[in-house]
C-alpha cells in the first residue's frame, strides 16, 4: 500500500491542483497544511490574511471530506511535522508546489531527505514556471516585461486538471484551527475555493469582455477581485486563463495582467535580494518624515485620490490597482519616502499581498525596479480627473467630501475659503510642483 502527502501551501483548492492530483494516485493520501510558527508569529501574518486563510482552510477541508478525505492541519516547523507523518504512516511520496521566495526555497530543501520521494510541481502557483523563460541574448531572467510577455504568450501551458473524485486518508489528528487575530478590515472579502470559483465564473461570463475599456475606471470597480484567491491559490491561474480565453480585447488585456504576476515571480526567483534591496539602485537618499508618512498611511494628505485609496485599503484590505499606482507614486516620488516603508504598510493590510508582486510593483513605481521610465511621476490630481472624473470613487471613501461639487472634489482647496473651513479635510501636505522639482533634482544628482 502506498501513502502520499499532498502538502498544501499557496494552492488551497481541489480543482486544477497538480499537487493534489499527483498525490491522489497513491492508495492513501494525507492532505496536509502546516501552520508554520515562523510565519504566524511574523507581521506578515496580518489579521486580514489570517481571516482569509481560515476561510480557505475550512472550505478546503469541506471539499476534501466530500471526496472521502479530510484536511490535516498541524502547527510547528514544516519539515518536522512532515517528517513525523512520514514516519508514523509509512509515507512514500511528498508532493508540494514550487514557489520563489527564500522561505519557500528553504522549505523545499528541508523536505528533502525525510525518507520519502519529494516531488515539486512547477505549475501550481504560476501559469509558467518562474525561471523557465530566459532572454535569447543571454541572462537568467527577463528584466523588461514586454519581451517577457511576448515569449510567455507562446508557451504551451498544461491542461486543466480535474479534482479527484475519491480520496482515502488514514486516521490522523489535526483539525482546522481558528487562527484569526486582531481586528480584520470591516469589509474584508470572504476566502475559500467555493467563493473564488463563483467569482471566477462570473468574471469569465460577464466581466472580462469589457476589461480593456473600464479596468482603470476607479468608481466602476470593474476588476475581477480575484487577487486574494490567486495569492492563496483558492483559484488556479491556469484554469483562470483557460476560462477567460483570448477571444475579446478585454480578455487579452486581462491575460496581460496575469502575465505581470508571472513576470514578477521570475524576477524575484532570479534576484531574491530584491525583496528588500533596490533591483536597480538610483542612489536615492530618501527623506525621513514620520509626519508625512502618517498622513499618507491614514489617508490625510489633502489629495483626495491618494486618501481615498489609502482608506479603501484600511476598509477592505484591498485597493484598486490604479489607486495602488497613484498612492505608491505619491509616497515615493512626491513625498520622496523610501518605497520599503510603503511596501511594509501594504504587507500590514493587504489580503492579497504576494511578496513578489508587492515588492516588485513598489520597486517599479519607485523607479528602482524594472520600469523603463524610472523617473515618471503620477500626478494625483491629473490621475483623479482622468479616472474618477465625477469624484464617485473619492466620495465613496471620503464622506467628508460627499457633498462637494465634482468640479472641486479633486481639488477641494479651490473652493471658497468659508467652504474649505467647513470641511473636515486637511489642506495638502505638499505642493506638487515643489515636490516634482525636489524629486527631479534628487535623481538628477545621482
């Protein structure tokens, strides 16, 4: 009799899961998730992700029970818990998804030599394995997105895998614990594969076709909202690509965004130090201003689009992608504060916070990453007038501006003086022209 372990990490689903698919061919399968104390005790395990994780583990356990198995959850050091089950249940194979962080690589190395064959599955977290594509001119990874995307489009992706119909899991202890802590964002999305698949189906059916035209319209919220499910693996990126297809301009635009996810993973896989260090240093001597950072963090900068984005983050544990771009640019290039401080705050709140995408997107905006125009600045007023013309997004998250005329909502300081005083809203903490000159001078001197 053969016994396998399907070690779940960021692939908390039964559908299109290469790890579970391969492990389920054994006579007995132990679907296992290990709550690593090193992760749980870190600030990365924020209350939003803890809540989403519990939802996802509970849903996964229910799906496995429907198939005759169950999810086994242990707490401790991953390799030690896996070794204990290998020894106690004569496990012959361990299956786990490949991932790119230093933590994931250390975990993989620790799983080797435990007395069972280790199988690492490349296409569980990503559509294309991170280091499988390299430039024709040499180099271990692509540093620019467009040539990466051209090659990524031509890669033959694996087919979508069915969920196993039946599983036999040996008698083993380990129920899903309640890992919730702190106070999650009040409008946090629900986790779990059931919810994720409902979102994916609705998006493929009615949402994605218009994506190219409306995805930047802040008030329309015309994005898939699937990023938390992609991060936790409650939705498979391979199945998502298969479902949306490429028949419409919107589907092709959305596919391009999913390719960015793989692009950032291959950058981090090749340069793991870029999680904390500049991918391309610009010699920045970042300002230190706790006052300015606090105003940005709390959504009190006096620039409505920036503040609306930051308050959406606090309220939902999520932020519209256009707002992420504007808020990050404002911190790094308008306030000229270190991108790492902003990335850390996003880590503290985002439910979809993926190390590769969070850090590399911040570096892209800061001009220290892969952007080919590293000194571009996103003016928050111009961006607001373009992507939130009537102020509907701003008013949704800034109730103090709810009654302001759309002509003034993005520049409330242009109202008559008595009306400005009546608003419970701060004046701008920085002059945009002066800030742009300061940033240009700082980069020019390097």
